[in-house]
C-alpha cells in the first residue's frame, strides 16, 4: 500500500494546520496583552503609592522627633502655596536627611526611611525611574500647596511620583491628575 494514501501513517502538521495554530496563539496573546499591561501598571501604581506613604510617614516621624521639618538651609520655601515648585535637588536633600545622611539636620543620625532597594546617587526613584518629589508644611500650619494656584491640602507633607509619563504637570488643567501617584487624594474638583 502507498504510505501517502494511508491516513494512519501521516507524521506531522500540514502547513495550513500549523498556520491555524499560530493564528489561534496570536489571537489569545493579543487578548491577554492588555490585561497583563493593565496589571503591570496597577502594580507599579500600588508600589509608588506605598512608597509615597512611607516617605510621608518618615517626614512625620522626623517632625515628631525633632519638632522641625527635615529641610536643608535655603529650601525653606518648599511647601508654601506660592513657593517654588517641586525640586529634584530639594527632594533629594530631604530624602538624604530621612535616610540619616545629614548630621547637621539629623544630629541623632536616626534613619527614618529605609528603602527596600538600593539607592543610586542619593536618588530614590519611583517604579518608572523618576525621583519622588516632596513638598513640606514649612509654615507649620498643616497646609501644603502642590503648585501655585492649585489649592492646599491639610497635610504636613505631600509626596508625588510623576507616574509613567514622568511629568508632574503644573495646574489643574494639565494632565497632572491622570497618572501621578501621591500620598494624598487628589481630585479634579
């Protein structure tokens, strides 16, 4: 008997069967990709929110320990509603104080913030690779403004992660509220 005409002796997939299997796998992967992407984004947002809260808690513990905010000299405007916007340098210096790296401001050399990952060049980065931004209540009235004209929040500290677009925005009309993560609830009202 001829092996080609015998259906039981067939040994593999035909080209059409293989293309059908590849097409099915592609369709399933296409359906799963958005769900996986959404899950990864949600995970990063949750991590950033937890780290923002940890930084804010460290500032409050510092304040309760010393009775003043962990701000290097010359940065006393950070936190005032009409004060300067967020500053990479100012935030970095505040984080150094909280991590026990500035004895002038933290004379007991206490560590208030111990990040769960290595810090490179003194920069504590969010899950997207941007530095966390910090504004403090330097009027000591429990009111912190994020940007000039954006209102104030009843907080001692606001910590922001710029989010996946790595932009903070500057007013309520910006997409500031789209992907930024903070230790306070920010609404568009």
